[in-house]
């Protein structure tokens, strides 16, 4: 469904992505692991054009794009099929939980208010936030805010949802709840690409795992294989180092 | 206090006050309204990084902030006629106050817009909104809330600054008081009186500002904005 080849990105001469190939099939839950600074966030941002790639081709459904040369129109057409969940939630601070969800539906997708509200309520209930519809982001915990952000992403019924470390900004006791919500989405067959440091979560939920290091993808394998015995030493030592921290 | 002085004060009070209502306040409010438009446009041009226009805006702000308001008033009212451009004093005052205030408020507004976390713009893009939609519906409402207290302070300063318009023959409160003082020789009493009337007007504006701030926090549900 989504296939990217030769993705490159540098910030001021500092090469962050050095030719990344990545693809997603419908129904994939692709977890992206890798050490800090390896370029995971940058890759995800390039995939949704929050950052302009220096090189790379993207095939998405029946379209093909030259990533540096893509037009604004093409970007917005593409974004109708994708959603993004940020590490810092990035909720609209002047809107209530439900307005955060309906805003894009009404303003960008020109849905009627009634239909948007119905969808938003369904999405908020799906992430366990019934009763919080009219709360402002400032009145919600980090975990609740992230769940609103997930509802906002889900409500648009995207073909792909990108997650950038959805639980990294959360207090430890709130992480589980958000991961459960994402697990639920996986069970419903959503296609997702999730950057995470939660190896256990990847182990349980991913269909595929990729490992990034210094701007390259070192491994790209189905989950069982990835966590199986025959693994690159570099990855084994990374996983071990995480375990030691826990 | 002599009876004469009391009579002068009683007679002059409604005159000065009325001149406040008829000239000082309209001058303030009209200039400030235009200043808000100028400020908004200038702030947006700077934020959106419109090439060419941005340099013009920076230049305008540099000039205004680097020169005294009184000099600006003189330049436009007494200077421009040398080039054949003669403006009546009231519109001239409005123009100068609006341009002056616009430059200062542009900076306030720009700061307020920049204080809204950038992630919300990206989130807006990701749900398919356009730059203008995100600005109008997400960023600006938050920025205006942030900018409201400093902007109201600017408005209150402006009530007082309009007294400078007396220098270019606008018959506002101060000029009215000055004339009565000149005629009656009661300088101390009249300047105290006009000061008190400024105080009344400014107090009313301060009170309105509080009301506005309370309304804004209740709309936003209180609390701070998370990054
Ligand atoms: N806007 C930017 N300007 C300059 N350098 C940047 C920018 N964004 C990222 N970088 C650099 O790119 C490198 C990779 O960053 P990135 O955020 O993609 O890593 P990451 O794999 O997501 O790391 P983490 O696990 O810590 O989130 C870092 O060295 C970072 O300093
Ligand atoms: Mg990151």
C-alpha cells in the first residue's frame, strides 16, 4: 500500500537519513525500533511531509510521488489517507476533546457537524474517554490527551496512522492505558507505523519490526523473526541494553 | 478654595469631560482599531515569512520604534504640507497614532502567535487543514488570549498619549483644559482636574480589561497551554 525507496534527509549538511527503504501492507502494524538519534522521528515526519525529504520516491495506493518535488495539492490529497500521532499530543489547546476530533472533519473534510460529532463520540468512546467530551486539553492528564489525539487520528478513518513515540512523554503509570488503546486498534486491523521504545509492546503487537541505526534500516523482518534467535549482534545488544534499563 | 475657583472647576469639568467623550475617546478607539488591523497584518506577514513584504514590515517597525511619537506627529502635520500634502488635524492624528500603535502591537501580536506551540500547526496540517484555517481557528484565538492583557495596556497608554495631539491643534481634553487654564490663570487646579478626568477614563478601561480577561479565562476553561 505504501512503499518508499531511497529516502534521504539532511539537516544542514548533517545526514540523518541515508537512503531508507520502507513499505507497509494493509493491516501491517510496523514497529520502528532504534537508538536515540537514529532518525526515526525524521523518517516518520518525512513520510507525512512535515519535513521535506531531500530524495526519495513514494508509491501510495495508485499514486507515485517524487518526495522532494511533491506539490502542495498532492500532499493534502495524500494526507486525507493518513493520520499522525505525536509524542507531545499536540492537541488544539483552545478546543475541547470532542472539538479536537471534529475540527478536521468539519473544516478540512467538510463533513456536517452532526456526522462529525457522531464519529467523534464513537472515536472518543473507543479510546475510553466517554465523559470527557467537553474537557479542555489543560484539564486532561497526559494519557488522556494522547487518547484524544488517537481519537482525532482514528476518526478520519485513515488508511495509515503514524505514531511517533506515543508514550514517551507520559508518566509510567499512564503508558499502559495508551498502549492498550493502540493494541485495540491493531486488533481492529488498522494499518499503523509506530516508532516506539516499548520493546515488549512491539513484541506483542507488531506484525513487522524494523530497526534503524544511524539513518539506515538495519533489519526489517516479521515479528517472530525479528525477535528470534538469529539476529544481528547490533540489534541484540540494543535490545539487551533496553532490558537492562528496565 | 475661593468661590471663583469652585465655579471655574464646576464649569470646566463637563466641558473637558465632554471633549474627552467627543474627541479623546474616539481618537483613541478609532486609532487603536486601525492599529489592530495593521498589527495583525504585519504580524502575519512576519510569521508567514512573506518575502519582500517582510522586509518592508521590519523597516516600518524599525522607523516607528526608533523615533518619538511627538516627532512623528509634527512630521506628518507640519512637515508634509511642504510637499503639498495637507491633512486636517484629526485625521492626521488618527493616522499617526494608528501607525505608531500598529508597529508596537505588531510585535506584541507576533510574540503571542509565536508563543502558541508549533506542534498545533503540524497537527492541523495532519488532519488536513490549510495554513489559513489553522491560523484562524486554532492559532489566532490562542494568540489573542495571550495578547489581550498587553494589548489592553497599550490601549490604556494610548488614552493618555492622545494628549500629544494637542500639539497639532486637535482640541481634545488636554487642549481644552489648557485653554481654560490660560484664560482663567488657574493652572494648578485645571491640570489637576484634567489629570483626574484622564484617571476616570483609564480606570473605566482598566475595569473593562479585567472584565474581558475574566471572560477569556472562563471561555478557555482556565489552565495553561501544554506544549
Ligand atoms: N529540525 C532539525 N534540525 C536539525 N537537526 C535535526 C532536526 N530534527 C532532527 N535533527 C537531528 O536529527 C537526528 C535524528 O533525530 P530524530 O529525532 O529523527 O531521531 P530519533 O531516532 O527519533 O531519536 P529519539 O529516539 O531520541 O526520538 C538527531 O541528531 C537530531 O539532532
Ligand atoms: Mg524521535
